C-alpha cells in the first residue's frame, strides 16, 4: 500500500462505508490499512462530526504511514503471547528481535484488535522509589492468596530487588514457616546468598513475641531481615506488582481444576517472566534474568546493533545456574565468600575456612 492523502470529508465517507460494510472491507476499498479506519473512528467519536470535518492535519502532505502484514503479525504475536503487555512493552519486545516499529503503530494495531487503554493511576507523591544496587543485595518476599474452586491456596514469591528476577516460589494449601524457610534455602543453594530479605509482618515472617523459626534461620544464615511498615504495602512494591501481574495474567484468566495444574502453570509463567518477558522496571528492553546474570550491557549492545537476541544462543539464559562469588562483610569484620550459596570464610589473612554445610 502506498501512502495516501484524504480530506476530512473523504475520511468521513470511508467511515460511513465502514458502518455499512464493516471496517476491513471499507479499508480494502479505500486502499488503506484497517487500523487507520479505527483511528479515524476514535477521532470522530472524540471530536464529534463538526469538529472532525473542520480539523486540519498538523503535518500536511505526510500521508498515511504504511503498516506491513509482517509488522501487524509481529505485534499481534507478541501481544498474544504476553496478554498483559501495553504498546510500549510490545515495542520493546520486538526490538529484542531486531524489529523496529514505532509505539504509535503498535498502539494502532493493538487498539484495532481490542486493546483498551487503562486508566491513569494516581501517583502518591510521598512514595519514594528505591532499588538495590546489585543482584542479591536485597530480596523481597510475599504471599499471594487465591482460590481453586473452594480451596484456598497460598503462593510464596521470593524476588530479587535489583533485577526483578524470581528467585523461588512455592504453592501451598496452608502457609507454614517451614515452607518459607525452604524457599529461601533453595534459592541460596541455587543462586547464592542474599544479604537482606524484606517482608511484611505476617506470622510466618515475624513474631511479636521473641523471634520465630524463620527469623532464627535468617540469623544463622547471616541474612538481615527487614520488615515493611505496617499498613504500607508500597514498601514491598516490586513483589506486590509481581503478585498483581501473575494474578491478572494467569490466575484470573484460567480455571484450574486442581492444585497440581495450577502449580505447573505458575512454574511455566515464572520461567517465561524470568527469561523471556521484558520488564518496564529495569528499562523496558531487558528481561530479569539478563540483569540478574550480569548480561545487561552485552544484551543492550546487541539490541542497539539490531541483532535478534531471541534467536541467539549466546543470550539464552534459561536453565543457567547463577555461578557467582558473593562477598559479604560480616558484623565481626570477617569476610565471607559464597560460591553458589556455600560459605567460605576469609579471615583477613591467607587462611580460608570452609563453613560446615547446613
């Protein structure tokens, strides 16, 4: 399709034709893309007939931008695979494939296929955004409740603050301190020891009388435990946002027949979230695994060169363990090095002591 110019009167006639024939047939007759007809229809609805006809195009002679079938298919595939994405996220996901499409074009295609622009959220000016400076410096942990039929289910999520990488999850029919400890212990064994964990004051995380077994476990592991302020969920904003996303995109969209079906589906969602889904909170072009595994610069450089990183084995992180050395300065002045969660105490001289395994 070549670029075309239409007067406002001609646009109105095409819209009237679309009312009789349908949007796509009217667009084909006019030789334009169907998304253009939807865009004109929205303008007519917003301005009214008189203002629509009197409206003057801001950039005369620009013409209607061409949308190729390939662009349309690429946008719709990304959106179909990531139902919770907005136009900006779809555009960023396409850029990872070496495909550059303007956000306006992406929005036009999505809106013509049923995308509804969400209402703007009110931002609380008193909220201050914070972010850990490196992976495993801080993790956030929370529990999401939902129902499978009439059975109440609990989902524990452990999220790395810096990268938004989900370090671990557990689905339960009843909450327990043991399960919370196990999620943290497995994450430490697989990825390395986090220095601090932020939770609310739920009974599995916190005891108003002394300390509970989870707090004792963190003390033994030398992991600092920080609590969110009461009635202030913004402190746990990152893991709360992840909870909302998994609820909106998975839990609310599927009817799980049993516990194991839900557990499998959540595991698949977490895998996709960590390794394939771009995250607006870390710049929009990276997936959590790339930031967590220290590959951000490499990936961004490839994207800038137009390389399809989704088809490059060098940028595939699924299944890779986090092989790092995590150094932590202990309160007594000793330095402990963790290799895949196993502590090796550096006494300050040449002596190296391997801590007893748990």
